[in-house]
C-alpha cells in the first residue's frame, strides 16, 4: 500500500521499529497526499478497518487537510493524515527532531541522526511551545529520549547537521536511510525521490542557535509533482508569525 499510494508511516510507531520494546504505540499514523486519500482509505476498509471517523486536524495547519481515525474489531487504530502536498510535508513541522522519521516502502528514513542517540532537538521556538506540546516533550522524555532546546555540542553554525541554523535536505549526507533488503541494490537518494523531488528545511527553532547570519525563521519547501509539473509549497516564517502558504509555479 505504501508504494502504490506514495504514503509513509510516521510518528511514534517508527521509533518503536527503531528501538523495539521502548514503549507500546497506541496506533499507527499513515501520511498521504490528498491525491491518494481514497486509495489508502479503500485499502484499509478491505483489511478490516470498518469504523471510520473524520477528525479535524488537532492543530490548524496549512499543510494538513484532514485526519481520519480508523478502527478494526480487534481494537487496533490507524490514523490517516491527509496532506495538501506530498505525504512527507507535515513531518517537517513535527514538534522535535526525534519524531522526524518515516517508514516508506523501501526503508526507514531518519532525518536527524541524533535520534539514533535518543536525543531530540525542539523544532519550535521556545515562545511558541504550547502546554500540549510540553506534554509531548515530557512523554518522549519518559520514553528515554532527551529533548533539548539546541544541541549541547560545540559545533560549526550553519554547517553541522545538528545546528538549528543549517538548511537541510532530504538528499544531504546527514539523513540516515535504512534500506529494506529488497531494495538494497538501489541508490538511496533515488529511492527518497519517491517521496519528494525537493525537500528542504531549516528548523523553526533556528533562533535558538544564533549563527553568523542569525536568521530568525525556519522554512520548509517541498515539491508536489502529482498536481502538475514544478509546483512547490513554500511556507515561510512558520510558528513565529501567522503561517503563510505560497504556491510557487516555475516557468
Ligand atoms: Zn549553531
């Protein structure tokens, strides 16, 4: 299903696959572009998830259109998060780097290596952390993760992967990609291009690590070829000012 619908699994269930036995996830989160929403819901119906509830996004966000909650008779739950663009787009706005991971049909992709050391850096400026998000941080700390405002290490700002000022890419050398055996002969970057042709971001907490340029705002950009050639979603200055969503059409 993940392959034909270009969807990914993300959220805490990915951490369980990386650190078995750490905790028991209550559900599985599937992220899908609205282009493939019907396919994913249809697949889950066929596989016994008959009870469906449309729940609105728990946080009003420009990149999430809808959230569906599906249950089967065994009491298992799958959440389907429908993105306005590529399935991976909402992952760039997760509350900390520790959850910026996903499982695709070809493997497990970890956007921040510190996750492997059970360290997460907050992806929100300190004045934008809600009480709900603080509860999330506490939950992950109970699960054995350290959640930090910024990396503790001495580092080169705007260069090192752990610096909040560093602009990152899905295709840079800091991404960890654990490829499933059936795809190990394939190029890792080409496999990740299944998720997005362009995926770049700077942490929303960029101001927590003031480098030379001291840019205060994060950003993320992600293409969406499913809607036509060369459409990108560019979202600027998120979390510090009101969100803005701009469609960029290239000639
Ligand atoms: Zn820095």
